């Protein structure tokens, strides 16, 4: 379910798996490897759990930042975690 009432979607496990594998390859192509920190700054959309699962699949650590935070708060979290990449 998304942020708005009635905002929802569903996918099959196979579709989820396919998307996670694809996004894991994208992360790897950007040099992300096991132990790297990835900051995720997304609203409640399907791509959020896909990004989280993709990080877990390759052994990267993910840090989810609430999408309502300001740019200064986001920048502080990126610096604190020494993130290699930001997903928006």
C-alpha cells in the first residue's frame, strides 16, 4: 500500500524476484559490493522494497531515509553512513 488511501498494487513472487535480480545487477554495475552502504530515499512505492531486497541480495547495507526529510537531513545521513550511492 502506498501513501494515499486506495494506492496499492500487487505483483507475483516471480515478478518481484526478476526485478530484484535486475536491480542487483544495476547496483553491481555501479560498483556496489558486499559491505557497501546504500542510502534509499523513496516514498512508499514498489521500488522501495525492491531496492532493499537488491541490497540484501548482494550483501550491501541499506539505510532507508523517510522521504519527508529535508535535503539537509538527507545530506547528514549520507555523510554519517559514508554511503557509496543514493537511490531516489
